[in-house]
């Protein structure tokens, strides 16, 4: 990695203790107070466990993130601007560690670790480590894929498997294969969206929010609490990663984006999203994660048709500015407008997912058609912008 120009380091973080601001100190103090057993018990007795989970994840992540910014600059663990990068200043890529600390700290403090969550945490931690190593020194794509398959395998081996197909030898095999494709696919798709300030973090908050609503509606409190922890951690990180027209001071990095994508994908596998039928249950997370799936299909088809990739290895190694946020930026002329459009797209699909849970067969089909039409409208907008 080339030497870092110290003039590009935000002066605020250049000195050892400058990152300790009143806001950071207040966040750290708040997290410490929330960790006191009597305080935690008070929230639980008052029926506010969800609020305690949210506040600790929010304050914990908010307090740790500036430390990661300082460490990133101090140890030169930064993302250097390049032709295929859209940022203009060296930016630390250790934000995933801060979000991980807030999320995991919150669920451990509140003892939200049911048996089925242990495998997800262990596997997610593995991907976090691999991602951070990739952020420090780029790893071969094959190594990262093997790590994702191993992580997905740990989850499948623990009994978390999609149940779209009926039980039986072929049905069970199909369900296991579909689970692998879902977890690895969503993990990579989410990682692809960590390309503009605030985009991946904002998507994590929105997707976890919709999953949380359904979880509480279906009396899956544990799942809802995990979603709230992700929302709190995401919102605690967002002010450092999304600053309007000013550049982000830290990125999630591959460690953060793969951990978030993997965790959300696994929660979708675990959740019971509808009581009416397996198709409706599967379609619910399909809509919540719809923007990721749409982009993954779009770039895959386009790259194959245009000859940009001719093998799975080339697809894994390919890096380009052809993702949804890049395409919308060209169409709308603004990164902020692109991020906003994707958030609105996600909200539309999420609301359709909430309605789908209570829908009959015919209504479910109409909602899915509506989601497809929204995606088609986005495609028309992209093509129009590209031609201009």
C-alpha cells in the first residue's frame, strides 16, 4: 500500500486523542450506564427490552466508530482513491468492526443468543475476519468464496434451512442448495452495494426494520430483537458514513458489508414470514431483499451478454461501475439522488412485503407483479440516463 499523504487525513483524527469528543464520550458513557445490570433489569421490567437493545447498539457503535477512524489513519489501513473508486480522499475501511461491536455487544448483554443464533454469530464472525483481512491486504476471490460457503455450511449444519420444497430426498437436497444460494448470493449482493456513502448502512437499517415488523407481528420476539440490534448499530454508524455532500470519514469495508449481508440473509432463513403458504413465506424476504436481487440479476445478465465475463471466476473477479447505484447516478446526475432512489425502491418493496403477509393467493400475485413493474420502471430510467 502506498504511503499516505498526511495532509489528506482529517485534522480531527490526526492527533492521538483528538477523536475523543464530547459526543463520543457521551455515547461511551451512555453505553457503560446501559451495561449496568440494574439498569438493564429496569428496562426489562418496564417492558422496554427492545429500547435497551437499540440504545446500546446505537451508542456502542457511535462510540467505537471514531476510534476505528483514528486507528485506520494511524496504521494506514485506508482505502486509497483509484480509477474504480468514487471517493477522493484516503478513507478507513474498519467501520465493520465498530458496527459488529455494537451489534454483538447488544445481543450478548441482553442474552439474546438462542441456540440457532450461535452458528450465525460464529459464521458471521468468520466472514468479518476474512473481510477485514481483505480490506488490509486484498485476498483472492476464491478464498473469500470458500469462506462464504464454509460460513453458509455452518448455518445449514445447525439446522437453519429454507423449506420451500416438500420433505423428501430430492426436496431436502433442493432446500439445502437453495439455502446456500440465498445466503451466499445475498452476502455478495449486499457487499456490492457498499459503493456509495451511506448506501449499504441505510439498506441494512431499512431491511432489518421491515424484518423486525414482521417478526413482532408473528410473535418472533427473538428475531425482532436481533433486527432492532442491527437497526441501532446501523444508525450509530450512519452519521460517520453518510454526511450529505461531505465525504464519509469511514467505510464499512468488506468486513462490515459481508457480515451485515450474511447476518440478514440468515435471519431471513430462520424467520417464519407467513402462515398461509411456503410460497408467500418465501416471497416475503424476497421482496424485502428485492433491490439486492434485482441488481444481482441485472449485472449478471448484462456482463454475460456483453462478454465482460465468460466464467464464474471472471464474474467473481470483475470490478466495475455497473451496479444499480452507479447506473442511477449516471441517470440522475447525483450520488445523493441515487442513494435516495434506492432507499425509496427498498421501502416500496418492503411495504409490499408487509401487505403480502396478509394477502391471499391472487393478491400475492398482484403484489409480486407490482414489484416487478417498479423494477421495470427503474430499468427504463437507467437506460434513459445511459443513452443521455
